[in-house]
C-alpha cells in the first residue's frame, strides 16, 4: 500500500512541478492559463488519491476528496474568468471587435 501512496504522491508533485515550469516559461497570459489545467485536473486528484490511500476516508481523506472535487469543478471556471478579465482589461470589452478573427470549433 505504501507504493501506491508514493506513486500517486510522486505523480501529483510531478504534474504540479511541470505545470509551474510551463507557467513560468510561457510569454503571455493566454498561454500561461493553459498550463493551469493539468494542475487542477490531474495534480489535485492525484494528491487527493495519495491522501485517501494513506488515511482512508477519515477526516483528512474526506477533506482531500472535497478539495480535489472543488478544483475539478471550479478550475475551468476560474481560468475562463481570468481570461475574460484580461480581455476586458486590454480591450475594454469581452466581445470581438469589428474585423477581429474569432476561431470557433
């Protein structure tokens, strides 16, 4: 069981460290926001899994699961709100300007 804890912990720390390195290496806010996604969607649940594997569903395990669920649910919302706030700050409006190319899927 210890190997599972250490594996999950190591993977979680690796994901977080790589996210920070990518965050520091990127030149602008839009690119930096993309490196926050693995930290919230992979790193948090891996670290929570390590806590649950060690502590089971005691108080610490439940708090870890709730924290990971919060990160999974609200990480994208915070990223979107940050990108929108940056666009408003730069252009005084979030909507596309006349003649601006918008990439849609």
